[in-house]
C-alpha cells in the first residue's frame, strides 16, 4: 500500500484536479490507519466532485476515526454524513452513522430502528451486515431493549428472499426427471 500511496501522491502533484485520484489516496491512507491524512485527501476530492455521496460518507468515517474524542461524532463528520445522505439516502455508511448520532443523543430506540432499516436494505452477504447486527445486539443489551425477535425475523426474511420461488423448484424438478 505504501508504494501505491507514493505513486498516487506523485501523480496528484501533476494532476491536482483528479477527484478519483484523491479518493483513491484517501482510501489508501484509510487502509493504513492514517485517518487524518485520509480525511485531508477526501476533503480535496469532495471539493473537486461535490456530488459523490460515497466520498462524503467515507470522509465522515475518516473524521470520526481521526477524532480523539470518544463517544462523539465531530461536527465536521456529522456534516459530511448529512451531505452524503442528502445526495444518496441509501448510502449505508451515512445511514449507519446517523443512527450512531441518534444513539449518542439518547434516542436509543430510534437508533435501533434506523439500524434495522439499514439491515433490511443490506444484502445478507455484505461484509458489514454482521457488524450492523452486532451493534443492534450491543445497544439493545446495554439499553435493555429487546431486539432478538426482530433480528430473527430479519434473518428469516433474508433467507426466504434467497430461496427460489416454489414454482421454480417444481420446474427444476420436472426438468431433472425429463
């Protein structure tokens, strides 16, 4: 990753208006846990491409991780998440952190409901799906809010959506015997 970073830094010196290059540099810094540098690169990208929701949500996460304050989302990170959400209300990272903000503000049930809504829209095999379930469980346990029945229902619905329709099974069985 360090070689990629060096090459991107050199390239961006000659092409400083490359929004995608700044995004890639931000991602590279993020992967090496250089969150403040990631935020700087991503801010540059958002100035060059102010309509890219994912860059704003990624910027917000970088700012959260670069922050030295535990249990609080910095104002600039909140603003980045809000911008991402405004550009794309389906942006998973922005939705996740909006729910975190609700939880921090003491709106635990609203936060859990927001995470359930996000989980409902998340593909079951998404790499972050289990993280959402874990957060729901943790906040539910800490706040004494029952979540297991709802989680089980979400799992059941996800399993049902992955199963082929009954008539497709019958058609498949017919073809197998023909």
